[in-house]
């Protein structure tokens, strides 16, 4: 497994994985492509096995804050520490760029993701009511790094 920066060449693969990993509300190809347009301070990372992306994650770096947009792992690669490796790489990049506080939103029902983020020190800081298209609330989480 290698972890590397994702680039605009990965847009098709990431858009394909969005449909598998977020069947309720996948980002469209255009939404994914916008993340790689260079207009926004995004950093995306991909985990590759045998030349194929099996996980990715993205963050907007706006020092001193980082805003995690997405973390996703193909179902057959879950519970092997892949998300943790990608997230750690992404957090290290954030810290190197002067970020001290990182935030994200997660569905209140998404126990695996909430457990993952808690294991990285993220704590619940509030709820955005009906944040998702299907009406589900989002939990807002933050972590602070000295
Ligand atoms: C959430 C997700 C990214 C986790 O990826 P993963 O590679 O399986 O996570 P890891 O193996 O690195 O897990 C790290 C820790 O997170 C927690 N965790 C992960 N999946 C879990 C699950 N299904 N149930 C409970 N805890 C879980 C555990 O504490 C785990 O440590 P452990 O395996 O030693 O117990 C993955 O399930 C996924 O892609 N889900 C669909 C997309 C999604 O919901 N993304 C988050 C959007 S905000």
C-alpha cells in the first residue's frame, strides 16, 4: 500500500469510488473535478494497492484551520487501518502547513467514521440540522493540535 498525493488525473477514479462509498449522496464528477481545479486550497491523498486507488481523503488547508471534505475506503479494504494511514498523512500535511485546528462534518448515524475520527482526537462540537439532502443531521467535529 502506498499513500500519495492525488491529482487531477485521479478525478475519474475518485468519482467512481464516490458512488460506491457514499451511495446516499455521492459527489458528481464535476464536484470532484472542482476540488482539483486549483482554485481552492485542497489537498487530496490516495492509498494505492497494485496501482489502483482503494482509498482517498481530502482537506481544505486554510491555516490555522483545516476542513476535511471526505475520507473513503473501498468496502473490501475496510478495518485494515487504511483510513487511519491516509488521515494521518493528511493531518501531517496540515500541520506542516501551519494548521492547528481541523474540522469536519459527519452523518450522526455514521458510527464507523465517528469512531475513526474520535481515535484521532476529534470531539463533537455541535450539530448541523438537516445538513444532508435526505434530512439527516451532521455532527460537527474538531481537533486541536498544539
Ligand atoms: C469510515 C471509513 C473511512 C473507515 O475506514 P477504515 O479504513 O475501515 O478505517 P480504519 O481501519 O483505519 O479504522 C480505524 C479505527 O476507526 C474505527 N472504526 C473504523 N470502522 C469501524 C466500524 N465499522 N465500526 C466501529 N469502529 C470502526 C475503529 O476504532 C478503528 O480502529 P480498529 O480497527 O483498531 O478498531 C470507511 O468505513 C468508509 O469508507 N466508510 C464509507 C465512507 C464514509 O462514511 N466516510 C466518512 C465520511 S465523513
